[in-house]
């Protein structure tokens, strides 16, 4: 029996997903840390999120990643170590860590991922392109494909990539995702009702009211602070307002996809036109976003049923299947 354990890690801006090979389980925790008086760790992951926007002034709740990239190595490392322990790590012999990373990484960013995965200096760190992991989870024949487009709409980034015969030939990170939709909702509610709502409330409104095809004609109460008086207030937000708010950023993503396709060599584009665009990520949970993307880009869209867990399920397959180890570097 091997002494070291194996884990797959998808470090997302909003959530860290960890696959533990031994238990064959996936855990999802918020990518957040709560720190008191600058150096005392109070909570990590979902526990830290539970005090976010409610924290006293001597406690800061930090999200160490921004727009799909590491912004703060130390805090990312602390979070990952705590969450790996929670997932069953802690072997004195070190662990094998498979990290899903964006494709267009600079050398400095690659080193940052390596440092984070290898903080104990005993771990073996392997990297896998997020796009390849997504493609594996969606059943794309990575080695043989003559052109597949993978789009992952996450919380602060949308990664658009094209794979051809086992290689990611084009990739781009667009800084639009679920958080930008939340921020747009916060701005719109303030403009319409003079009410300042927090990002949790905006997220809740998005979850229950966002649509792109059929208007549920519903409304939800939102509580916040009156922008003029500073006193607590409430407003009833209709679904139509959420639709109008999210339309611009979603259209921007479509525009980027169209622009990307225009730059793609014709023979590869021809294959994408036949196969369709593969869509994943948590923000792909907005109802009928696949229909909307298809309408705006003129391409078929195949939506992954794994949504935000697509990358980690791809990593799981890569970890468990020897034949897929060639995608690890
Ligand atoms: N039902 C839903 N409707 C709309 N958005 C949703 C829904 N469920 C989750 N989301 C959004 O999905 C996003 C999280 O997705 P995901 O876990 O793929 O992001 P991430 O990997 O953490 O971020 P990134 O890939 O940008 O680094 C959040 O912004 C969340 O609000
Ligand atoms: Mg992600």
C-alpha cells in the first residue's frame, strides 16, 4: 500500500474543489480565509464564507484569487493546506497533488502554482491544463480531435480554449464571470431603488431570478441599506430587471467567442462547427445559457452536466486512468 495519498485540486476564484483518490470523493469549499489581527487564522473555506460581510473590523475575510489567477500566494497556500487536511491529507511522506492550471501561464505564475502545491516540500506536484481536464470530463477525444472549443464560465473568469490533436492551440481568459454579474446586479439595484445590497444578496437574486429565454415573471425581496439615509431598507426586485442586467456581460462573452472563432484556422473551425462548443463552469447554470450562446454565436453548444465540477471530474479521470497520464506535466 502506498504511503503517499493522491489529490486532484481545481483552484477556482470562488471555490476550491478537491478530489481525494483514496476515498474517491470530491469536496467543494469556498476559496476564502478569515484572519484576525493580521496573522491568526480564524476560519477557512465555507466557514470563512459564513462570516463574510458580517465580520467585525479586526477580522478580515480574504479571497486570495482574482479573475482566475493567484493574487496572494501565502493565503492561497494556507487555504489549500487546510482544505487538503480536511480532505484526508496529512501523510508524513507527502502527497501527490494534481493541480488544474490555466493554459496561458507565465513562468512566474507556474512557479506560484508549484510553490502552493508543494508548501511542505514533500509533495510531488503535477500540473494539468484546466482545458484538457474539462475536455476529458466532457468526453472529447483529446488526442484525436481536429478542433474542439472548450468554454468554462466561472466566477471571475471565462476561459475560452481550442484543442487540436492533444494540444491547446489557442486560449484566452476573459475577465467576466458570476461575480461580475453579481456586481452588475448590485449596481442596478442601487440605481433603481437607492438601496445598497451585499454580494450575497445579489448572488441569491441571480440564483432565483436569472433567465435568458423564458421570463418566470417572479420577484424577490432584497434587504440592504438605503443609500441616502444609511438605514436598513428593502426592495422587491423583478426577474426582468435581473435579465436586463446580466444581458450585457453574457453578450460580451458571446462576442469574445465569436472573435475567437474568427481567428481560428478554417479547417479547425469547420470541426468546431460540426461538434459544437463544449460549455462548463458554475455560471453555465444560468437557465438556457447554452441556447443563448448558440443563438448569438451561430454554433451548436454542448453543455456539461457537471457545471463547476467539470474540471475536477476531468482531473479525477486523469488520475485514475493510466492512459490519460500523458496530459500531466
Ligand atoms: N444556479 C446558478 N445560477 C447562476 N450562477 C451560478 C449558479 N450556481 C453557481 N453559479 C455561479 O457559478 C460561479 C462559480 O463557478 P465555478 O465554481 O466554476 O467558479 P470558479 O472555478 O471558482 O471560478 P474561476 O473559474 O473564475 O476561477 C459563481 O459565481 C456562482 O455564483
Ligand atoms: Mg473554475
